[in-house]
């Protein structure tokens, strides 16, 4: 039976609404249910999650917010096998069964091997992951099989050649990474098209980066279309590509949700002039964003010093975009994170556990040195004490 994808946008389970922005486990279930209702009422039905998202709470959140409240045939549910976080083949069966229980379902519509790279692919071969999942599909435990890829087009071709049973590819695509020589989104997309594999897009807004652009870039967009949001451009870029089955969108707020729905409900592909504007935007953003972190937070749980890596990188990028007189403000935010129990960037022991988890293949330990040099030099804890003293005087 053909799968009804509804409209070409999915709700991503990596960035659900939370009560505390600094705590990904503080999922706001009431807001999530409202978001799900609005999403479904407007004809969208695709929900994507994974075992590790939101401190392993995302699957259960969808179980409560979607599965328990809607007929099983009214939505599509996708999740992933966390091979990168596993230690042996013996974990496959219990993890798969746990995912079914968490999501409150008897089967998934789509199931992927999560974050496939050279390292995880070798584990897949050694442990028989593809054989295990082929058996699960034959048993009716999911309908289609995919791979979530953060690697080269050559590597994707190797996988698709060795495993033609793969039904689709999940790939990072956005206009900033389209021709980025380290991400190579365009080439990976073209490889998927070569093998006639539909694409599910992740990071279309690059972890929110493309919803928070430098003023010069926003000016270009607003001069052309004053009523469109900045994120509107990012999602239209992805949705304009042939072969894209679903574009996953993070919807942590009601504002983002409604903007995303409006974009795809009456979707219009980009025209030539809009593509030219985006080329200029890419030049501006690349010049203003020294650390290309997407805030996925895969790195953070592996840090032995509890360094708030994505948050420090976000502060650093903001520091480079903001006027010089904003440095102390960034230092205070940095100090507040340390007060909450996070290690400073200078606590890094260069173990590189974070880098092994990073799907963007960032040199995290080197970037942390930038943070030390440009933020810690302002003595963030001293700035916090000044702020507290000022508050008492006030």
C-alpha cells in the first residue's frame, strides 16, 4: 500500500519545546501536544525522532503526544538505531523493542541507522545491523528502511551499492552547506538521486542558524519580501529540490511552528532572483560565523568535564556578530553557564570524545581554545559577581 506523506514537512524530534532552554530533558508536554494538534489540523503527518534525542525522552514524548491521541493510520513515525552509542550486537534487539515501547506502537513507518559514518558502518558490518533490520522489516516491524548520513558522497555510493535494500536517505541540506567543501550537501544529494533514493532533509535551518542571520543578510531578504520570515527562505530552498520527500523542521516554539506550516501549506519554489539573493546571503553568513556548529548537542554528554560546548560556541559566534561593547554581556552569559555546573572551555583535557560524536566533523577542541582566548579572558565569573552586586544595589 502506498504511503500517504500528506504535505512535505515533518516535525523533527531533536528540538521539541522545553520549559528550560538549558535543559533538553525538560520537554514541555502541554506545548508539544498543542503543536502536534496544530500540525495535524493543517494536513501534516510526519514525525521524526531518535533513541538519543532530548536525553532519550523524545520517543516517549511522541508516544504520549501523538500515538496516544491519534489513530495509528493518521500519522507517520520514524526513528533510528543508535549504532554510534552502542557497544555490541547484543543491544540491537532490546533497543529496538524498547523503542517500540517508548513510542507506544507495534511498528514504525520508517526506521534508520542513525548518524552513519565510516566508524558506525564498520560496526554495522561487524554486528550484522543491516541483516537484523532486513529481518525486522520482513516481520512487519517497520515499512521502509533508511540511513541518516553525515559523510561524503563517495561513502554514500559505497553504502547504496552494497545495500540496495535501502529505501531512502536522510541528509543534511541547507543553502549554507549546499556547496560547503566539508559538508558537500549538493554532491550527497546528487548521489542519492543517482540511485533513485528519495531524500529526507535534516538541518534545513542549520540548527536555527539560518533563522538568526546577520543584519546585512536580513536586509537583503526583507527588501525583496518584507513579509517573509528569515527561516522561510531556508525551508523554501530545501522544498524546491526534486526528490525531497520530507523536510524536517525543528518546532520548539509556537511561532516557529506556525511559520513552518505557513511555508509548506502554500509552498512556492524559489525563483532565479531569490537564488541570487541566497548566494549573497551565504557570503555574508560565512564571513560572520566562525564556528559552524548546528547545536545538535551530540558532543555534550560525552564530555568528562561537562563543558557546555554548543552553548559556548553559540556565544562565541554571537560575539563575532555583535558590536564590541557586547563582549561583557556574552561573558556574563558564559559565567552563568559555569555557575550552573558546566566546566569552562579551559577545562578541556583534549580527550576528543566530543569530536568522535560530532556529525559535522568539527575540530571542537581547537574551537574551545578560541572560546578561552576571546571570552574567558574577560573573567566571566567576575562579570557575574558585578551583575549580582549591581542587582543588590538596585
